[in-house]
C-alpha cells in the first residue's frame, strides 16, 4: 500500500501488520516487542516525566522533520530537569491518505534520533482519522528519565547574582519553519537547530552539578522562557542585547519580516542559570561540546523588577522584554 | 473568550492564562503547579508505562466523553500490567474555534475521572491548530504506575488449562459511539461502559496474585484481544458462545447493523486468564466489585490450534474467531 488507510488504526490484523512493518522495523527493541498493554520498565529514585504533541507544518523542513523533532523536543524537556532521558512513548494520529513514503521517512528519522539520544521507544499507539479530520500527521511523545542531581534544576531556583548563559544562537528553528512554510528564501539558508540536548546537559551537570535552572527556549522563545523563570523565582533578569547570539541570516530574515528572534522557537538550544562563581566552569563545559560552541553569557539575575526581564540595548538604554503576547507563528513545533 | 484561539497554543502570555484558567482549575495539583519543563516524580521498583491518543467522534456520548475516556483508557492499560496507576500526562491538540464550554466540560470530566482513578495529572501540553487542521479535539494520555505483582501479568503467560473470565458484557462502548454518531436509536438505550478498572483489578490481584494475563478488550474487541494473547503465548483459546455476556440492546443493535459484538470496543471491561484452581477465587473477587457484577467464565486455554481462538456455538459447532480484518468503526476511541 502506498497510502495510510483507515484500517491501519483499527486495532485488528491490518493494524498489526502496519505496526510490525513500520514501527517495529524502525523503532523496535525488546521492550516494545512484547506488545502488552503497557511497557514494564525498571527505574530507580526520582524521575522526570514530560509530554509534548507535535503538529509542525511543514512536516519536513531544513534541519529536521516532525519525527526527529518529536524525539528531540521531549528528550530535551526531560534533560532540562537534570535527568538522563531513558524511555519514550509515541502516539501517532495519522490522516487517511498520508503517503506511506512520508510516514516511513518520519518513523525512520524518529528511530535514528532516539538511538542518538540513547532512549528506547517502549510503547506506542496509532490512530488513523478520515481524510480532512487531521492534517497529515501529529505525534505525541512522552519521556521519562532518571534525575542525576539533587536538587534538580528548576525555574524556581534562580537567585540574585546568578549568571545567564545560552548555548548558542537564538531563533533558528522558528525562522526555518516560517520561511519553509511561506516559500521565502534568504541570502544564507536558515536551518532548524533541532537536536538532542541530553549529551551536552550531561557534560554540564558533571562539571557543574549546582546549576540552578535549565530550560530550552522553545515556543515563545528566549524572552518568554526567561519571563517564566523570573516569575517562578520572583527575581529580575537583565540581559545585554549585544551579547545574545543570533545568526546573521536569522537577524536579517527577522528584520525583513518584522519578527523578533528573541520570541522565536529554538529546538536545540538551552539556557542555564548558574551561581556566579560557577559561571566560568559552566561556560567551559558547554563550549567544549559541539552543540555549545556558540555559547555566551547574556545576562544576570538581579533584585530589581522582580518577575520581569529587562534588555540593555547597545546604546545603553533599558527596556522591558515582556512575555510573548499572542501567536507569532502557529504550528511551529 | 468563548472559543479556542490560535493564541492559546503560542507558549506566550495568552497560553499561560488559558492553561491557568482551565487546566490548573480542573487538573491542578502540587506537581503540575511547578510548571517546569518536566514533572519530578518518585517511583520505586518496576513500573508500567502506556500511551494512547484519543480521537473519538462524537466527543460527547452516552456514558462519557473524550476527556473521561482518555483517562480511563490509559489508566486501564497500566492496570492491565498488574500496576497501580499513579501519574498521567496529557497532550491536547485543539482546533481553533472549539467552543470553550465544550473544552471546559471535557477538562472537568478528565479531572473527575483522574480523581476517581487515584491518579495525578503531572504534565501537560496544549497545541492549537488552525480551523480545519484537526477535528475539534484530540487528547493523548500517557500513564505510569507501580507494578504490584511479580511476575506481572502478560499476554505471554497464558497456559493450557487456564480459564478465561470476562468482567461483564461485551460491545457496549462500540455500539454507543456508533449509534450516537449515526443518530440511531434502539428500543433500550446503549451506554458506553467507559470506566476506570484500576480498583477492581487491584482487588482481583490482592485475592489472586497469580493471574496469568489481564487485558482490556478495546479496539478490535474481545476476539482480537484473545487472538493477540493466543499468538503471544502460542496456545489455543476456546470460548463458549452462550457464556459470553452481551446486553440484549447491544445484541439487537448489532443484529440490525450487521456488526459482531465480539469485535466491538469496550472501555470498562477486562478479561483475565487464570490457572484453573484459582478461577473460582478470581470470579468471586471480580463479581464482588460493582464493575464486575456481570463477570462470567467464557472459555479456556487449550493445546489445540495454537495461536487461534475457536468459538463453540450454541448448537455445538465450532468455528474459528479470527482477528478483526479491516476497520469496522473509525474513531471509536
């Protein structure tokens, strides 16, 4: 068959063949292969659990696709709690008529991303809805991992005097999706940064276990994520605009389109908030990893304006950087 | 606002307000309230993990709605591994324009179902897609629970001589959805059996820890589920048709529509396969619970026809009961 049929979601023989041919082939492991109602896992101590549904449009984009993004997105959320991601479940909602080649490419990409991230896909579910009831494919992933540090990093732990570091340039994923969807092209290609952050975060925590907060600035971008942390910890955050790394192509594209890269989603970057005396060690650990080569100290936690984020502009002015108000870009992840 | 807007899925201020007003109100607890990228949970020993996406149409039906169904479905899958369900994540995909009243009713129903099941919703995600890109609302739930018995029940453990028990009448959910969707009415109303099975399964396992297999016959119905177990354990299963409980209204509706209730989904029933010398104790434990009042011994595990399920008809004939072939009813759960 060259297209997804309603039969494939029935739970009957057609679904079983479909699951065996596709999901076991690309995602299989000994736990998934048992095919019971739930996977049996062995976990010890405190664990982190996170869920995300992915509805990105288009499903293929420069730097990734909905499959690898669905793995990276959830693995990264688990990693942000100072945890080593171990297990992932995936739930597919497929539109009748989705080309099988597209689906196979997506599932293969998920399998590769999972192997690279060191996680096993231990349970799954497939629903097929009639044509027009969904747009091509939606994927939910839920991840679980063992927390490596105590206390775990949290948005509630930012403290006055702490330093804010980002692992690289901001806005790449958001602009890559938008420009692909709208058929825009810029002088230099804009590529999503979609990547698994578990490895680099593991290195960081091994060097600096006392990291106060870790967060990946996805939907809403850096500005929204820092506003969340400022609110959770009831502190102010002050950023130096000139220090925030932004690819020239992203800066240029945003200028043309009237977008602010500080509100665009990232899918392979994180920010960390660390005590001042550990900032140098943290930056060294991050920049030593290929995914953190462009890391920068971009600001600090202050006692002023608790709950708010301020940006010091190149001319020395200061303005508040609010949370994203409405929706810049639907279906960005 | 009386309808879901794209802004609510942005990750920005509008999403935060939306999440606070709706999800925290109905689903809130101390873990969810921390609003970090992942929930921090404490688990010990072997755990069971399961995921399901719910795309049922219509979203409200006699006996439940997509919200309570999403809780019951996943909690039940976890319970079928002999586990006590503890934590649930939920991922919402909402269509722009969904009436807020409908969403609030669904989320309130999820909250009530979770409280009744004794599980906490510890992480969530909301995506909003433009009108036409999804049909009203899809919900993924992923659940985790601590396994109470060792070894855990599994479809691989059915053994020749074992007895097959079902906890009540077959096909209610499937026919309730179909008749609501198609606007059919029968003499007696047909109501979904959607319910949380964790309590009754806990009682069963306390009385009979040696249960070999537990399964809730959802998509594909009793026939498909037993075929799966026959295949996993490489045994035959023989059922006595006259002993399989079916509501007269369901039997009548199926006769009119040309459907077989043994292939229709159930959402509040389970089957167990137990050693013969423990069958009486198992049946007593099940029937003592309100959700198991209609439990029956319906067959046994045999050495004949391994991997297949046979049905002994009231006239004494025997026919093979295959797995569901195609799709009887899309969007049944």
